[in-house]
C-alpha cells in the first residue's frame, strides 16, 4: 500500500496534466469557452426556477438562493460521479501501453470537477449579493465542508472507476440511480415537504446532508449537521483506503479486462 501511494505521488506530473487537459477539453470547441463554467450553472438554475416557480407555482421567499446552492452542489456531485466512473475506460489506450497507477484517472476527474465547482461558488456568491443574503460567521466551515465533499467524491470515484471496468452495465444503472438521488434529496424542494414515512430519504441520505449543510452555512446562518458530516467523512476515508489497497493488489486485472 505504501509503495503504491509513493508511485501515485511520483506520477503527480501526469495527474496535473490530466486535470489541465480535462479542463481544456470541456469547452474546447465552444465560442464562449471558459465562460460556460459560470453560464452553465446559471442557466441550470433558471430552468428549474421556471419549472418550480412559474409553472408549478411553488418556491417561496428566498427560493432562488435555496435553488442555486442545491443545484451547484448537486452538479458538482453528479458530474464527478458520472465522469470518474468512466475514467479508466476512457484512458484504456494509455493504460494498455504504460505501467502506471490506475487510480490516477478517477483522481484526475474528481479534481477537475473541483475546479468547476469553484466557479459555481462564484454564481452562488452573485445570488447571495443580489438577494441580500449575508452568511454568518458559520461560513468559516465552508472549506471543511468542501474538503468532506471532496473526500466523499474521491472514495466513490475510485470505487466506481474500478468496478465499471468489469461491470460495464454500471454506467447505465448509474444514470437512473443518480436521478433517484436527485429527487430523494432537497435539491429543488424543501426536505419538510416529504411525507413523514419517507423522511429517512433525507435523514440518512449523504447527498441530502451535504446539500443541506451548504445551505445552513451560506443562507441560514446556522452550523451544519456535524454528526452527519463526520459520519460521511469517516466512512469515505475507510472506503477510500480499502479501495486504494485493492487497487494496489489487483491492478493487473484491469489490464486484462480492458
């Protein structure tokens, strides 16, 4: 395990290159280029605002800020999970030619989406200013919350990146599973609107806990659910370490499967 981690660190230049190339590739042939990093989350918010407020007549006071936080955080989570799950398959040609730690590829996609999320935070800040929402001192927890979310996504990305190599159907199942999590989490609706018998979908849903925590510190001026967050962090660290150990012992199987 120690030797494997040292090998990953030796390949940090490749990791940086993959992150940079991933950022450039996203909007390489578009006219607006990197401006889409700001425009895309903004348009996403406008679409759901039109659906929920204009068509369904729901929402209420402060809903635009509620919506933008939920959608930006969800976009980071869903995009990272979907892209990192296919990361090893995407670079199969390189893997078959060069001996290197395969975990680098899920790691690179996760870090790439972290950069994209930073632009989403700019959009959130613009909404906070426009609607006059001033975060309290609890905003000091934001870096910790981002770190916990990142560890959570790294663990899932490493796990799915490996499993998808051997079970290609995971990619198809994942799209439907992410849709379930979207509607089972308070992304565009408030958690209290669920019937009491379905409250567990929010209480024990890691995505719901993360999204709600961002809202707590950015718009509600309250401390996040530290118990839920540290449970997520602890489980993510355990899963991440176990998956990395499994990578170190079984990477030769990846080459055979590709």
